C-alpha cells in the first residue's frame, strides 16, 4: 500500500510548447485533489527552454514540420543510445533530403550541436526531484514527447522500482498505448483515451494497496501480454469535470524568468470531439483519436471557468480554447454573454470556416483576437475532395471579415490529396495576388497521413495503394521492427501517384511572397452615395477607385457572395438598375481585381473600413 | 573547392564523428581543411555565420516569423 503521506507526480517533458501549460495533466491534478491526493506537476519542458534558449525551443516546437519528429530525434540517443548509421539516414533522408522543406547543412550542424548539448538533460531532470516522495509518476506524451518521457520514466523505474509509471496523452491513443506498454517494460499503466475517470480510480486503487488493479479505461502490464481491445472511457458530462489547476506551471514559469514580451496561453476546453466529423470526417484529419463524439460544456460552466481563470491567473494571458471545433450553439448563448459582459480576456480558438459576417463580428466583440478556421484550400474541388464542407468563397469571406473585425487568422493550404487536379494549384497561384491584403497562410504544406483519419482507416477507397509508418520513425526508434513501428506510429507515408512537389511549386513560391506582404491593403470606405477603394496590393503602387450609384451598391452588396439574381432582388437594386447594368458593373470589378467570381456568385474582396457591415440593403 | 555533394559529405562526417563535429563548430575552416575539404568562400561564410549565434538566430534570418500562436498541424 502506498504510504498515506505520499504524493502523485505528473511530468511534462520536451518537446511541447513552453508557452502553454498542459491541460490534460492540470485537469488530472484537480481530479485527484478531489479525492484527497496531493499532486505536483513537473514542467521539464520549461527547464529545457531555459537551458537552450526560448527562441530555439520555440523554433523546435513551432516551425519544423511535424513529420520530421525533430523533438523525438533530439532525445532518441537518450532513450536508445547512439546509432550513427540511423542518424546519418535521418540527416540525409529527412533534414537534407525532404523534397520540400529541407534545411541547410549549417542548420543541420546546429541541430547536431543542440543534440550534443541536451545529452545530459534527462539525468538533470531525474536529479532535480526527490522521486521517493511519490506514490506514482505519470507522464503526458503527445506529438514529440515520447523519447524524453520514456527516458525519464526508465530512469525513475530503475531507481524506484516500486513506483508505478503511468503514460497518457495522444501518443497513447488506442493501439499506440498498448504498443508502448509492450515495448517499454518499465511502463506499468497506459491510459489510451480520456483519463478523467480512470486515472483518479487508478490512484485510489494504488493508495488502497492494489499495485495491479484492473481499471476500466486504463491498460496495465497484463494487457500488454493479452493485447485486448483498448477500453476507452470518455467523460460523458464535461460540466462534471473540475477546473484545471495551472498553479505549478505559473510557479515554474516565474522561476525560469521568460522573455517579458512573450504571450503565455492558458488552455480552456469547452468541448471534446468533432460534430462535423461525426457525419463527414475530413479525409486527412485524425484529431480526437477514436473518440469523435461531440460533447460540450454548458455556457454557464464556461463563463464560471473563465471567471475562475481570470481570478487565479490574471487577465494578461490569452485564453486558448483547445477544442477542435467550436460548438455553434455558443453563437446564441455563450458568445453574446461574453460580448455583453466583457471579462477583459482575449481568446484564440479553432472553428469551421463557413461563418457569417455577424458571427465574426460577435466573435470579435466577445474577445476573440485570433482564430484558426479550418480553411485548408482555396479550391472548391479540393475542398470537396477533403470533405471540408466549405467553399472557396466562404473561406475568402471568412478571411476578409476576420480582417475587418481585427481577428488574426491562422490557416493553411494543404496539397497532395490523392486524385487532386494539379490545375487547381495553378488557379490558386493566380488568385494569390488578389488576396495579398488578407492574412497569409501559415503554411502551404503536404497533407500528412495520420492514424485515425479516413485515409488511414480505408486507404484503398481513397486511391492509396499502401500505407507504411513514416520512415522517420525507423531512424528514431531504430531498435524496433516494422510491426512495432506500425503500432507506435502516428504519421504514415502513403503510396499513390503524387507529383505535388512539382505542380505546387508556383503556389508555394506565391505563398512565401504573400507571407512578406503584411503591408498590403484593399480597403473600401463606404459613404452615403459612393464608395472609395484603396488598393496597395501591387508592391510600390497605390491605386484609388471611386464608384457611385448602382456600381457602389453592387460592390457593397457583394460583401457576402451573391449571384446576379440575388442582386436584382435586393431593395437597393430592384427597379433602379437593369440586369445588364449590374452585370457590367460586376465584370468591371472582376477585371480590376476588386472582386472574384465563382460560378454564379460574386464576392467583393475589399475590407470594409467604416467599422460597420459594408452592405447597404 | 567543395561541391554540394562534398558539403553533404562533410555534414555526414560531422554526424558520424563527435570530435570532428566539435572542431567544425569551433573552427570550421581549420576542421574542414584537416579533414581534406576545401570549402568555397560562400560555404565557409555560411559555416562561420553559425558561430556564436545558435539555431534560433540562424533560422530567424531565413524563415518567416511564427505567427505567435500555438499551432496544431
């Protein structure tokens, strides 16, 4: 039986962003506290950021393509020992051999140097803590945290064989968790799904003297032998969960003295799962693992939690809503409340891109300053191929209105979808010069084939002849065989006719230029009888346009995409202009690059700068 | 004069040989010369540019800034 005075340790290793506490283990800390168990969270990612520099750490977590698993490679020697042949292959095939994102030889040298410098880091983590005070040590591992977590877990187990080691996080989802148990014998338990219910029960069982309990939703070493189907145990009611406790993070952050100008994010979960994926999962998306079922918190619970966050951690940090998709009922409930009674907090969130202007205005009023709408493409046929449920015009509208209401957007252009039409990328390249006044894509990158995505579940139906773990895994987890890698991997390489590195070259170049054009504007200033448009999209040129009468009305009406038929029915046009006059105005706008046309729909591109919706009805 | 292929060979040597890697970081010209690589002025300048800067500064010079958010790929 664990001694009653002992505590629980939860550990957060590199590489995960140092700018945000872990929501998962902060929730578990609160959950075990409700059962009377004290818990410490050790953020060793903060320690490493302090050691190697916050900028360098940030680059590792935020810039390098995920498929490179750079954070795992940096800690692979600590876990598995040196393997120079594997390193040579990694450097040659990944860092220098990637067909698109390869880095320079000098940058490779710097990465090698960095790896040398962090060689003793896990030892220092071990030495920094008196592990004997703990009855159990848990690790949260997502994305690039496996190697460092496993290396420290093994070290703790070696010195304290009676302390149970528990792993959780997205790297343990479903079969990946079972394989971690099987491959790393110093791991005692793995939580393959949500741990809100299972982890506190496990803690209680261990404290009650059962070292090998059977807990629904938790895998034990016995399961590593029997290899059962992973029992998932999602929390049915998110309102019943406690508020996450971030005190350890902020205490440790204060000790490492980070740069004062860096914004720290506080994670807030208002929902789990994806309501869109329940019926139309995007073909490339593997988020939410095997548990897609959408559940959200009540608006009142979210408000209470926000008030609590503000009281505990102040209002200078941005609240990052971690949901993969916003509950659209919040447009009627939570968001109007936040807009009516501002809490003085700013927010970032992810949501679907088919937004109305009024909804974006409401988001801004509610305090949202940054959002990640799932845009992914500016081609209707490719959006359809990925089952995105949005159109090119909707995506551009969302970017435009976000600009109008001061919300920065984080978005991507993805390519490499099996059976996509290369001509669509040439069309997108031609579109870019018209959109330079809007937020540029964060990245124009190849899609990843990830576990749990429709591409992974049914590759043949999607034109993929075979799927194998990304070769990066073999270079990093070099002692493991192909079958082990298949069970452990989250990212896969697909075999299909793919020449996208060639036919997207022009678009990628255009996006790079777009990323440098934060100065470009295309603004429309409406007045009662006319509009003025200012256009600086062409480098070094400033154009001004003035339109009055029907043309001005047509332009303002097309702030949301409209057809000629819809325009003719609008009160501002009906009976005042002929269809040919309207079409002539539309053609002129398209010719001047002030508007785009998609099928029968026309969309004005300029951002309204009167602070009000541009449309006059 | 080192070709691109030779430059890659030099990096390969740095991967395989920790001592050489250290020497290369400390004195690229001398380390490359000792190992039989004759670098171009441009290649040498690139290697020297890393001295005392570290990864963040070198990447900063050629990559667009991150947009200041946690981004889930």
